[in-house]
């Protein structure tokens, strides 16, 4: 599986392309007009110390705080799903805002890497038309198998002259994935975070009420 990350997904949305993609999906006219009004007349003001710049119109960006932003962004991503999700190549493609995951379910590692290279080229073509950039430093590669002795787990992939080394554990959307598809690593990560949060709570309680965590149970 190859995991990709987009750079500032919401901030790079092109309004014209976004509305065009919605029209292609035959979105109801009422909803389309609502989105047009939502994107229209967006402005930005930059303030540095006592200096305030005049308002400038903005033709990109979807407000991230808007409740419907995540749903609207799905329309911006829909073409990427269409060009990359290929059953013939045994590919499962998932996309969540700024995270893209390409899973190939075949037994041959080298073949999988060649297919990943092909799919990555499709992603790059899409990114050029939608003004989206992928962060090379955050590309991650992992091979899943329960019988790792049968396969070469060190097969890497080269994307646009950039070498991506395979890893035994990676993190995707705050979930720790292990090459054996076991949850031991993730559970250990969760327990570690819980211990840290418990210590923070104990410090807050002792500072506020001058008592230990044990007396508050």
C-alpha cells in the first residue's frame, strides 16, 4: 500500500474547477447555486503590527471551519477516485481530504510496485488540473502479509525519481498499521497516549484542588 499526502487541501481548491466537477456529477441546480454563493466574494485582509493591507478577493480555498466543507471537497476529489480505482489491476483506492491510499492486493511485490508507479502518474496528472501538490516527504510504502518469510519485504518503489522505502509500520489518519495486519502497535500507541493524558490530568487536579488523583477516584 502506498500512502500519499496532499499539501493544504482546502487552501488550494480552484473555484472554477470545483464548480465544473459538480456540474459533471449532475448536482441539483439549487445546491449548485448555493455553493456558488458560498464561494462568491471571498476576501482576505493581512495585518502586520499596525499595518493593515486592503481587502483582496480570493479565487481559491474552501473555508475549513464550514460544516459542509468536508462533504463539498468530495466533489473535488471524485475524478481522482475515478481515474485511480481500477478493479482490473486489483486496486482499492481510498481518499480522505488530504490523505490518499492506494492498496494493491496481489502476491508479487515487484509487480505491485510497478502498478503503484502507474497509479501515481495518474494522481500527478489529476493534481496538475486541480492545482494540488503531493508532499514527497510524507509518502509511505508498506507491504502487508501474514507470512513475511515468503516475500521480500524490502522492495521499494521509485516515484518521479524519488525513492520510497518500504516500512514495517506506518501511521495513517492516527491509526498505526503493522505489516502483519495486527493491532499490537496501535494498542501500544493508544496506551502510551492515555498514560500521558492521565499524568496531565493528575497535574491539573493537584494544582487546582491540591490533592492527588487517587483521592479523586
